[in-house]
C-alpha cells in the first residue's frame, strides 16, 4: 500500500509551494502567505489521510466458470465492495490472466464508488494457452483522491483456479462404431450366439455349446445336431490407449506430439459419448492413469479432467503395457490406440492386434508423426533412425485390419480423424 513517488506530480508541487509560502511569508512578515502555506499543507495532510484509508476494508472476488476449452472465450466478473465511506475516484483494476495472450487485463471505473454500492467489472478474453491448470490473480487496484494529488495501489490476494481442457471437437464422420441402441447406456445390438429370449436361427453344434440349446426336432430331421442362436445385447465399450512415454514427447511449447495425442483422445472420447458408448482410457508408458468405464457427458468431463493433468513420463514400451490390458477388454469392444509413430514396433504390435481380432475387438490406430516436430531428447536420434518409415508402418497396420488415421505437425487433428487413410 505504498504511494507512488515521481519527481513532478501535483503532490510534489503542492509540497514545494506550501513550504515556499510558509518560509517566504515568515521572512517578509506576510500573514496572507503564511495562511496560504498552511492551507496548502492542510490540504496535503487531509488528502494523504484519505488516500491512506482508500482500501482499508475493501473486498473483491472473481467469478467465472472453473472449466473452459482451449481457444474458447471466457467471461470473468470481478465484484468489488468498498469498505470505507470515502468515495473511490478513477479506480483502475489490473487482473492477472495467464491463460491468454493478454497476461494483464486492465479496466477503469471513471465513476466514483462508495461503501453503499457494489460494483461489478466484466471482461471477456480468449484462452489461447494449451491444456492445464492456470492460477488467476492476484488483483491489483489503483485509486486517487478527487483532486488527483495522492494515488494508492494495493494488491489483493484474489486467487482462483481455471482448468483449461483440451479441445474436444465434434467428429461427425469418425468411423468408430454405429450409434448405441439406448441413450447414454452404450448398447449396440449384435446378432450372435447369446442368452437372451429372442431367437435368431439355427447352426451346427460346436464343441463347447450348451447341450440345453440343442433343437432336437430339427436335429432329427436334418440328421445332425443343431443348436439355437439368440440375439445378445453387447455393451459397446471403447477403450483409449494413449502413448505417454517420455521419449514420445517431441516439440516445444504448445506444439508438441503429446498435445496432438491428447487432442485426438479428447475428440475420440467425445465421439464415443455422442454415440452413447461406454468409454475408458489408459495412459501407457509408465503412467498409472486410468479412467474406468462410464457413459454420458458427466463421464466425458471426468475424462477431460484427467487428460488436462496428463504428462509424458516413464520408459516402458507401448506394446508391453498394451499387452497387460488386452485381457481386460470385453469381447466385441473397440480399442483405439493413439501413439507417436516411432513408438510403434510392428513386430510386437501385430501379434497383439491379432489377439484382439480373435476376440472380435475392433482396433483403430491414430498415429502422430512425432518426427515432424522438434526433437527433445538425445535418445530420440537412435529411436527415429531405427523406426520404420511412416508409409511402411501404415501398410503393415493396414494389412492387420486396423482402421488407420494419421496427423503431423500443423495438421488439424479433428479434420484428420474424419478421413481414415486408404
């Protein structure tokens, strides 16, 4: 709460003239000059005392939504309650907003405010930074007395957190799965042997079939054992596997391969929820991050929360961690692998894809060409040289029956996810 000092201000000029009149009046015996000097001195002391109490009991708070997406605009309101009867003139506010390009947001209240009024200042700004938690504040205030002689500045510890989500664009044409049959449940009806009451047909008896499902009249008539098939309602589960190894990170600032992986994961998670599927995700590479299966938009918020905090770490191979989780996947579900291209070793991934295919698990691979970003680690030299060329990797994955998408530095991730590679 220290006042500002400059060489030539109204305050310094008044100090000079007050003492000049007192000294000159005393030396020449002029009572008028002495009275004028005391008047100026009294004015200085009175305005200083008033300025000293400007912010004595002032209160302020910042109001805004605690979550917002990247590149979206946010509305912030600052509510001010003066605690002193002395009016505040020309109140200037400076708010700290690290989530945008304008780190400091300035506002001016030209009208005087007093303790009988509560004032709200509102500003809108775009969140241009990448995902993460940003601390807004502190709030700085500057005010002057009516004559502009004294100015006071205060810094209030008005601190709020803003959670900046990765962008989750609408993927209207993403080839994930068809719409679920029940809203927010994630059910997709598949015709295959099951245990529901709806009969779908007959087929030959196979080893392991339940003898109670043998249709004896048809078996006798066709001279072979036939079993009944029923429609089975299968929960459509979408599991995202994210490559979060340390060496998968390339690029600097907001433009990194990991940011592209997270953006792709957010977009696919939203597409799955929009289609009423159940979604979960695993962060591979040493991370212990896992969001269990769930559906609906509240579950999407949970996924975005965890994606916001996600950071690359660990050294374990992508395929090694993936193999550990394959037994947990439900038959007939969907697995979406989102990884840096140099993290994929086809000789290790192909057997895993075949294992999933044997269980009718649809495998989709989203490749981020990390070699198109700036190298971050010295170890990446050997890794990038050893990795297969991107087109050769695509061809191998395509032969394994994977749906394939790819994005490189500068690409629009949402646009790339709407057009699978042919």
